[in-house]
C-alpha cells in the first residue's frame, strides 16, 4: 500500500473552516475514513473516535480558532477526555479520564479535534507496540511515539502529539519521514501526561511541514518572538554549527552524504556552516542521560511494577531495578552536569544561531523488535534545548533521510522560523 500526506495542511484546514468554505467536521471525517482504510496495514492507533461521537460534537464550537477543524492524534500517555489511556501496556486495563490533558485542552479550545489515541511503546520506554513504518512495513517506525509519527506519515491525520525522554520524538520523525518538533523543556504544560522522567519528559508534535508545526506552536507555547526573530535573521547572515560526531553511534554513509549535500545547498544560499567538535561534552551528557533517565524512570514506575509487574515487560522491570540501584549522590552529580551545561550555548557555539546534527545514525533499521538508536537525541533531551527534524530525501530503498536542527533554550520560535526557511531550501518546495 502506498501512502500520501493528509490531503490538506493544518493551516489550510483551519483557514477553510474559519472562512466558511468547509465544515468544522469535514477534515475529521476524512481522517476517520483514512484511518479505517489504512490502519490494518500501519497499526498506529490504540483507540479511534467513532463517527457517531464526532457527529455529537457541537460543530459551531470548532468553527473558530487557530486550529479550527484540524484532526489530531494523541500519544497514548496523554489523556483525552472519554478515551482510554493504556500507556502501551496491553495487559493493563486502561482507564478513561474525565478531563483532557492541558495540551489537549488547549488544542481543543483552538478548534482542533482529537480523533484518537496513537500507539506508544510501553510506558514510553523501549518495548515497541504493533505500529509499522508506512514506508517499509518490516522496518521500525521508531519509538516511543511510533503511532503518532506513522499516522502523520500515512496521511491519517495532518498532525499528532508525541513525547520525548531520550529520542522519542525526533527518531520516529526521522524514520517515518515527517517533521518532528520537540520544544524546550517546560514550554508545554505536562498536566495530564504520564510523567516518567521529571527533568527530561517533553511534549512535542508531528506534521507534514514546518509551517504546520509553527501553527501548533502558536497555540501550545505562543508565537512570542517569532516576528522579531524573523526580522533579525533577515538582517544578517545565518550561522549554523555542524556537529556530526557521537561516541556511541557511527553515522552511515547515506546519512553523511545527505548532510553534506544539505550543507552545500545552505552554503550556496549564504548560510555560514561551521564544523564544531564537542566530544567531551557529548560523552558527559550521554552519561548524564543514562543516570538521570534511569533514576527518575525507576521511581516513577516503581509503584506500577509493585502492583502490576506481572503485566509489564522484562525490559521495563529491569530498567526499574537498575534505576533503583542508582544512588542519590550520583543522580545529584549528573543533575549538576545537566544544569551547568544547559546554559552553555555561547561557550560551545559562539555566535551560531543553530546546530545542524544527525537525527539518527541512518534510516530506519530492519526489524520491529526494537525502536532504533537514540544516541543523536539524548544529549539534547538532557540539555532541554528545542529540536526540529527536517525530512529531506529518500534513499534507494525508499526509506526517509533527513537531519536535526537544534536551538538554544527557550528560542523555539527562532528555531521554527529558521527551520522553515532552511527546509524550503533543502527540498526546493514552498510550504
């Protein structure tokens, strides 16, 4: 089965609804029809809104707002009122929350329509769910936000929410060939999300264009600074720091060649690209991620293991046992590293506006029993800096290739604005 993006963009759907050119439920009906056709092959959803439930919604309440009529998917660790939250743990009995998570409520207030819950790896960790990669069903879609990325890639929805603790937003975006945005830590409220790592977990989203990602950002984190950033960028040459080395992952030749092509295109358009070496910091941050993630994950999931351990995977139980064995002193030491390096942008990158770095070591690997290598994502999750995956090409086997842009803490609007312009250059397409 071949897949195409959702037939209308987030921006076009909302504009059409607000202008009265289409109804508030039209795109959601299209979404439900696409899910019915394609879900047997992709298996991206854990719960889907019924057509009857959609029709019971009050359309006039969704005819205004920045995201009027936009259907969205929601990762199944984030609550949607009236829909079961199962955390990707099939043996647990899912609960049905009475209220939306904060981020879902904000999207709904802007006119968006949650059409279902998307598959997640078990408690957003390591054990994958049933989702297939739309471009190659025997290759992983990534994780843990597998269902959200695959649902956008397969054209079932124009946008979907995910989360990232290590690489759970950017890696699925890379493997499925969609735009993925992980905001700065703390920019999106996490109330109503199953938190597993207090100092790492971040809610993000997938779309088919950076412009659509910006439209969602305007609702969830505000567009403050976007116009100022655009004007500032227009007045001077954009500078990009290029960081390719990672001590735990070797960049494959296909991905390296695509990044080299991208750098040549950017240089030809006046973007200054400066290679950067940060081996010591990268190694230290990877160590910090391992300690912080396991320490916090263990304490968050220990009550679940205590009561429902028989229903959980061995990998999750092992991770909890490992994390409970990490002492507070080691954890505090790595939190201090995190805090010290989080504000180190200028020490590393000087006057650079962005970092360009791989999203993954290569295209989606073969096999469905794993979710891929997050080595190129973990350091940015520890730092809490905003990340944007840009899909730019396909390899000979038809698997997506791309790269990641990283911005300084809190400069999400500037990252998205620059990312939109650079993506247009790299793909020679308007948005």
